[in-house]
C-alpha cells in the first residue's frame, strides 16, 4: 500500500473516535500493522510539566520524559520533527529499549498548544527515509484534526 492510500485508510479508521485514548490507541495499532521493522510506536502526552507515556505498541517504555530531554523532549520543545539515524551516537538519546537503533519523533500541537508527540523506534539503522517521515507528519495532522474537536 502506498502512503497516500494509508492516509485515506487512517482517516476513515480514526474519524469519530469517542475518546482521546481510543484515538491514540487505534492510531498506534494502525501504524504497527502497516509499518515494518519497528520496535516501538506510540505517544507521549504533555501534562504541562513532562511528557507521559500514552497508548503504544511495543515493549514497556519510559514513563516520563522531561521537555528537552531525549529525542521526544527535544522535538516537543522545538516543535519540529526530529529523526536520528543512529541513536547510539546521539548524545541526548534516552535508551528505553536497548534494541533501538533509529528513531523519529513528530510533535503534536493542538490549537497552538503542545499536546504530545508521536514516537517511533526501529531496530534498523537509518530506517526512516524522507517519504516515511512525510507520511508520519501527515498522519499526525489527521490526529491533530480529531484532537482539535475533542479538546475544545
């Protein structure tokens, strides 16, 4: 399936979810089904102080991440997508899973306020190419659109 088709499928699946938890749980499950060679796919939700682990697919995760710490904390603080080809050579990486080799994090701002981040880890070095990163950014826009209605 091509990324554009996956976005259409995701939009249909994620439209009209009853709660934020169901939206994010189904979003992480969907990505886990359609993306190969990933070992963690999920969300960290900002509570006004730190990022807290939210719905995810994968092994047990770090429970909290301070803003500015790790790839997730940097992405959230800077409001920009961050990807790391080799987490073993990234000074600010937080190693929740020793098997991870590359990571991408997409920040999620709802109504100009930090909501959280989508975090994806892979055991494969340089797993994330520009097309996949663009897909993940578009995917988070679907979620942000839904969250805008839920958090009003």
